C-alpha cells in the first residue's frame, strides 16, 4: 500500500482503488469494513433489533523488543 500511496501521491482509498495496480482483495475489503462499522454504531437503523452483545475481550498490551517497520527489512543473501 505504501508503494501505491507514494506512486499516486494520495492516501485517499477511493482514489487509489481506481488504479489498475490496486489489490482487488483490498478494494473489496475496505468498503465491507466501513459498512460493518456503520452497522455496529447504529444496528437498529439497519434492521438489527434484539442484539445481546458479549462482554469485551480482556487483553494485555506488551512491547516486542527490536520491532521494526517493513521498510527497514532487506533481503539477506542465502
């Protein structure tokens, strides 16, 4: 994605998704996620009534020492 953002000089999903080298799976995934978020915020508005939500997951945060961004990785010789 960063390569496409740099190439087309935009972070706008809708503009990027019109380019032929934009991944098809991403083109389909993002609108579905946005729709799910809208429905989750106002389920009754979209016909979902009697929803009994489960309690939120309990989780811990932790740091991974030595973590790097993908841009810092480079291939190693075999």
